[in-house]
């Protein structure tokens, strides 16, 4: 009897492993906007013909950060070096520090000590910055200094008018266009239950000034025949609004390709609410280890 049970188990285990193989041991799956499985080759083919490629990440997702570096290296090769990199994670008033570090005028430890870097810089963003430095690529700090985003949260866009000319040089030109019906901002208000008055509206405006500033400095540093690869939280580029909306306000006709990052229970299908957010969807397991 025991031998019979053992033999039955031997026959069942391969079946069990086969049944689970589609759900186990996958670090990611790539889909197109319609939820059809896509390949990295398809992504690269579409991205290299764009003016701007947004990589929308989950900030603590290691697969997204690994994929950022892999795609950047591949696009750098495909474009024969004609790429510019930029990121939400670096604020515009720190551009001089990046430039001085790339020119070897300051030491790495001085750059890292003074740049107000994110806590996960060394694991997640340093590889991108060092790749740019090693390959003589421009790396652009695009995000508004956080103190000015906080100013908008407290005083609205009007607070920015009080800045010095030096302060204004670190943000999008004033007055900043703003449409509360843009889904990124409308949804923020909806998540607050439609309540909150001026405080809620200013929260959406604080998000908008980040998007506007990133769009402005992206365009200011875009080069003809070059691909601008921009790294940011997915919400800033999902549905090609947010930063994308401001890009179209400032310069219509730009060809934009984006990817968003999501976490799923089942790697073999995309939740319906995630469809259409981006040209490509990077699906990763919900139980994936995070970087912080």
C-alpha cells in the first residue's frame, strides 16, 4: 500500500509542478496596452522611434529598476548613443552637482552627500547615473525642489510668484497652465472623496507643478534625433497625462511611448482596470521583495 501511494505521488508531483509553472518563478511579464503578452524586442522597437520614453516605476520595485537599466543600455546601443536621461528623483537645483560630478570636478562622496538623494539611490538610481557618466550622456534633474511643491500645497500657484528670479529658474515658467479635469488630478480629488476644499485642490496643484516642471526641463534638454528616457513614478506618466499632458501644452506633436509597472497575483493576466494605462505594462509578482 505504501509503495502504491509513493508511486502515485511521484506521478502527481510533475503534474503539480507543471500546473504551477506558469505562476511560479517568473520575475516579470510584459504586456501591451490591450493586455496581450509582448516582448522586450517589441518594446525596444517602438521606444527607439519615439521622442520621449517614460519608464513609470513603482519606487520600491527591484524588477522595475533592473528593467530600467537593461532597457537604457539596449536603447543606448540601438540609438548609437543618441539618448538623454532624466529623472524625477533628482531636483532641478541639484543639476549643477550632477554636472560637476560628471566633469570630475567634485568627488563622488561630495556629490552623494549634498544632492538630497532618495534613500534607495545606491541600489536603484546610482546604476543609471553611473551609466550616463561612463558613457558621456546628459543626465537631467527634472523635478521641482520639494520645498516649492510644498509652497504650492500651502499657497497655491500664487505662492510661486513670491519666489526670487533664481528660485523661479528651478520651476516651470509662470503662469503654469492647469486643468483640474486632467485625469491625474481629477482622480486625486476623487480619491479624497471630492472633499477638502482649497487644501485638496492645492494637493492636485502640487502634483501638477511637479509634472509641469519635469515636462519643462525635459523639453529644455531634449536634443534633435535623440531619445529622452525619463524615469518617474508611474502616476506621473500613466495614460500619458501628468507630465505627458504638459509636454503637449508646451510642444505639440511629440511622439511619446510609456511603460507602467504593476504588481499582480496572477502573472498570466492583467486586471481590467490596468489596461490602457501605457503602451507597455510591466507586471511583477505582488510578493516580490521590495528595495525598501
